[in-house]
């Protein structure tokens, strides 16, 4: 009888030890991860090959001393009649562990482009900046796109911004005969507690073609290409 | 001889202690910090790293309270985007230096089309552009309880895109302050950044971020 009690006591003690260790490690914070990427333009059209440049991708960051940065730049770039831009710069950086807080992490990315001309003048802008930041602390994880702007943006003859301005997230404008454009497109990710991420595409043109029925009537549209100008992504999580 | 009850006697208190420890530790981190015990001021610095990136719009959001030195050269204005990652350490004489790091800064001139970029690269404690010069650094506490770092003066590779694609080198200096999380909120701040082009394009002065974040470690 005494032997049975001792076995049960040993098992309970071992279980308690495991629970205690698990709880302690969970509160102390598990390894964090950060990611980031930024690019000036992406174009995939029916008439041209896919380009994505200049692309900066944050290298893997880990450990208590983890931190890194990546950047890429180009003086100018064009993709046929679909797109021409100048002054492309992409920067992303990230790190884990803030002031010894192992639960902390941060990543931030910024992409900038000048002299934007899309679809032979259908969309023009003097400048585009996409800026995102994601942070995690013991209070939670958040992301924002503060600092993202469109300078002197004109869409299909409509002046959208004068000087350096912002538009509401996910603003959609139709481009008759071409498709539509989403301005300040924001795509969030994460649970907001232990993880958070955000992608902002400042100009996202969706190229569409009509789908015709048997009688030649338009019964829908299919996407045949995408053009993105000014894209930045950041994310933190575990 | 080892007996099972010894395991019980040892493991049970340990488990309780770990559980209590995990529950009692504070779960919030204050953005305000006190000076660490090893802080000695002067040119010494904690062995630490700073990482950041984002945007400032000089001269709109000046952080005059925490700007260490007065404006040097002309006021740089327009939009400035940046990213950096620097690891600090001490040299043989105890001076604070950058052990390794990268800094990229882009000045989008208000009168497009014109753009200037700078890049600083530091490896094995020396500036990669000139190949031999150590990069001085120091840290100080901001009035908001944050921690700031100053890197330089040090040589940067520059590129003025529409000045005929002119490439140049010049002395530059970066300042960055981590005043809390997140580094930028709608509007600006609390984190701040400064870039000094000491020979050609002027000084942004210390500006609150309009986007991005800076983290001290």
C-alpha cells in the first residue's frame, strides 16, 4: 500500500514539475519571429512577363541578439506600356527582444517610388510611399500603415490627391475597359495578441477581361493581370 | 540509496515555485526606463543594438527637447525614408563604437524629380566604405524616458539620382530615439530620427516619426 502511494505521489510531483516549467517558460516568452518585405513595383500582364523590383526581404532574425536590415534600389524601371517608374527604394528591418523583454519584437518596411505612370497615363503620381510597422509587446501585437502617402495622384482623369495625401484604406475606383484599382490596399494578418502583420499596396490595378456568354453578352469578368506600385509588408509573431 | 519520496520532496516545491514565479511576474513593460546599473555616461555605451525604419517629414515635427546638438548646415526638408540596424560595443579603450550595422536613408526632395540616397555599412568595427575607420557611437536618455543612439560622424556612400547619377562619399551622422511602442501613431511620434548630411545636403534635425518604428535593445 505504501509503495502505491509513493508511486502516485511521484507521478503527481513529476506532473507538477512539468506544469510549472511549462507555465514559467510560457510567461517568460517563447522565441519571437519577425518578417518584412518591400518592393517598388510588381507587374504581371497578359502582354508582358512578371516583374517584381526592387525587392528587399528581411533575412531570418532569431535569438536574443537578433536584428537585421535589407534594402534594394533602382534608378528607374519600365514594363512596356503597362508601367514606368523612377527612384525605386525598398527597405525592411526587424528585431526581437526589446530591453530584455523576450516577448518583444518589431518589423518595419518602407517602399518608395517616383514618377509613376501606369497604363500610358491612366494612373499617374509624382510619388508613392508605402510604410508599415508591426510591433509586439507584453500588451499585445499591433500593425499600422502610418506614413503611407500618394503624391499628386490622378486616376482616369480624376485628381485624387493634391500634394502629399492619403486616401481611405481599400478605396476602389473603376477603370472602364481595363478593370479597377484599389488605393491604399491593406491586408492585415495575425490575432492581435501574439501576432500581427500588415501588407499595404498603395496602388493595385486589377486587369480584367469580360467573360462572354453564348450570345456574346457579358456574364462576368476574369482577372488577367495585376500591377502593384508601392508595397510594404511587416509581421511579428511566434 | 535514492528513494522515490526524495523526488517528491524535491520536485513538489520546485513545481510550486515555478508556477508562482510564472504567475507573479509583471506582464507589462513600461516604455519609460531608468538608467541601468552599468551606465557610466560619457562615451561608453551598453552593449546593445538598435533597429528601426520608417519615415520623417522635416521640418514639420521637430523633437527639439531631445535633439542633442543644434542644427548643422541647412535644413533638409521634404520626405525622408530610412532603415537601419546597428550593434554597439566598446573598443579597447572603452569607447562606444559600432561593431556592425547598416544604414539606408533616402531623401525625396520636395521638387520631384530629385532623390538622394545614402548607405553606411559597418563590418568588424570599421566603416566598409573607407575600409579602416572605426565608427563612433553614443547613447543618451531622452526626456520621455526613452533611449537614443547617435552613430557617427562616419562615411556614407551617396547617390544623387538626377544630378547626372552623381555618386559621392561624405561624412554623415544618424540619431534615433526609441520612446515607446508603437513608434508611430496617427499623426507622429513618439520615436524620433535625425539624419545629417554633413557636407552636401544639410540636416533633418531630430524629427518625430510619421511612420515606422525604432527599437532599442
